[in-house]
């Protein structure tokens, strides 16, 4: 059996997130947020509103930050998006809250909409801590933005084999569209990496958040014309479309 240690013949593995240089030195951070979306369906004759309200109470009691959405496309559906730096929250205190409400209201978990991802850096973030920890939380919990569209996606393999400069230009085109929507307060994004975390082998989970629903659809349409989406996206969805009914923020 091999033992941990320095092996000159093996590549060095860097697990920290890296941001843009400050004073000539790159930023490093070994912290990130995990976010998980879990969708539920109430049985006929029961109240999804009552179940989601009890869920919000249970989350508050346990100090779990989350947003609960009514499912626009399902009259008995809702979803919980919870966040934490420590992913064990999802199998411990969050699981306790889920089990309690599932049993109390006879809920069905819609596993086809389950999404789990982590914040990540690209190496260009001017404030790495803000990008990884603060911005996603603020975006999710902002009381001015009640609409959301969440979906996973997978890129086609050839994208990863492109030369670095070409890959960067493709990503820049995509990012500039997103930035324009964000700066004009039309749509704000939460981008999560989900490599190895997704049951369907997706690469990313995207949350589009805003004050109105139409701009969220509009930005998806605009992105379809980019080279990244038109040539290198293999699969997108399913799309969960939600309207906030409860927010649980921990001060």
C-alpha cells in the first residue's frame, strides 16, 4: 500500500481556488460554497404551501440558509436551495429537516430535478473571497430578486481540447453577455461546478436570478447564439422555474 508523501515522479495537485493577482501575487483560498436544489411534490389533496411553510420553519430552527421556491410548472411542487461551506450539512441537519417534513406531509422527492454544485474560480477574480463566498449567497438571498431558473449543463468533450486562447475567447463572449444582463439588473447568475457531483455527469449548475421572469428567459435565448452554446454544449436541463415563497437567512 502506498503512503501519502512527496513523489517527484507525480504531478503536484493544487486544490485551492486561485484568483487574479494582488500586488503581483495571486490570491489563494481553500474555501467554497456548496449549493443543493431539492424539489418536492405534495400528494393530491394536500397543501404544498403548508409543507413549504413548515420547511421554512424547520430550516430556521436549525440555522440553515436557504430559499424555497414555488414550482411554476407544477401546482403541487416546490424546491429548496440550501447552501453551506461544509457539505455534510446536506446529510445531517438538512436531512433531518427534510425527513421531518417529508414524513409529515407525505412529500415525494423529485430526483430528476436534484442539483448539487460548488462555487469555483477561473483565475481572474479581483476579489476571490467575495466571488466564492459572498456574491453567490447575496444573489440567492436578495429580497429584490424573486424569480429563478435553475438548470444543469454538460459541455461536449472537444471544448476541453481547444487551445487555451481559443477557449478563453469563447468563454469571454459568453461572460460579456451575462455581465451586461447583470449590470442592467435584468438577470444575475450563480455558477456552480458539479464535476463528479451530478448523477447525470453534468459539468455545471446554473442559477439565473432576477426581479422578473422574462429577462431570465431572454438571457438563455441570447446565450444560444454564442459559440459556446451553439457548438460545445451537449445538454442543458431539466429547467426548474421558481418564484420565491420563503427565504431563510442566518445573520
